[in-house]
């Protein structure tokens, strides 16, 4: 086995392991992206250097699948949860207090404008 083939085998195995770990941790956004991107990089390098391309290919596929799971499953769930939270916050706002605060701010701006010296 030549030195290049040994390096390619190590990169292919690394890409495979990182791709599988990306699938396992696809619910964790930062860790998922780090593992998936590294899995794709090492897997692709292992594909081009090594003759044994099975592990490298599986690693690349697993890493891309982890990215797709995150994008199409978890992101919409997070967006829906954030939207529901925003709706709840808006429903619980005391509109009278908001209107009073706006009125006070408008009065303060008016007083400041009257107190400011006129520019010549």
C-alpha cells in the first residue's frame, strides 16, 4: 500500500465517521454543521485519493443527509415555535400601556422641540 493510498484510506474513514456522527447529532445545529462539512470534505478527498471508495461515499452521503434533515425538518419546527411565541407575546401585550408610553414619548419630543433654541 502506497503512502497516498494509506492517507486516502484514513481520510475516507474519517469522512465516514464524521458523516455518521453528523447524522447522529443532526438535532444540534452547530455540531451538525461542523461534523457534516468536515465529513463532506474528508469524504470527498478520500473518494479521489483512495481506491476503496465505499466508506468515503457513505460518509459524504450521511453528511449531506444530516444537512438535509436539519434544513427540512428542524428549521421549520424552530420557525413555527418562534412564530407561536411571537403571537403569544403580542396577544399578552397591554395595549393601553403601550398607547400611554407612545403618548408620553410624543409629549416629551414636543417639549424638547419647543425648548430647543430656534436655528437662524
